[in-house]
C-alpha cells in the first residue's frame, strides 16, 4: 500500500502540469484503503470547454510520455471528462459539472490533498 506522501509524489508531475495549465481546485483523493475500483482520483476544474480539452490533452500527453495505458470518456461533454488508467482516474470538470457531481463528498472519508491554484 502506498503512503499519502508516496501517492502525492507519484502524481506530482501530473499535478504540476495541470496547475501550469491553470487548472483550478486540483484535488487528489487517496482511495487505496477503500474497496474502490481505482487507488487515486485526481480532480481538476476547467473554466471553459476549450480549457477542459486542454487539461484532458495535457493529462494524455503526460501519460503517453510515461507509457501508461488509459481510456478517455466524456471527451465531448461540457460537464466532465475522465481519463482512467486503472489505478488512477483523472476527472476534469467544468465548474457546473464539479458542483453537480460532488465527487469529494462521495469519497469524504478518504484522505484528500488540495493543491494551490
């Protein structure tokens, strides 16, 4: 099992790239101790449809560079896009989508780290 520090370290590059592209409310949820499909959720908010596509693209580019396989869902949605690697699920939301889905409240008992915008 990974510790909180090692999980943050493992996904640090991805978090930094999202923040560099002006992602808002970047949040990492550690699901390793829960019976969840994934070990980690990484959540970010985009401020427009174009920004959402940009954030999805930066995640894909980073995963491609690492040689990580993934599946993308919601590419044409204006509320939410998802990239699933199996262990990591990246959620990119519009502000409206994030308010609607409220992922953090669903996993409220999981350790959470919020990164500065």
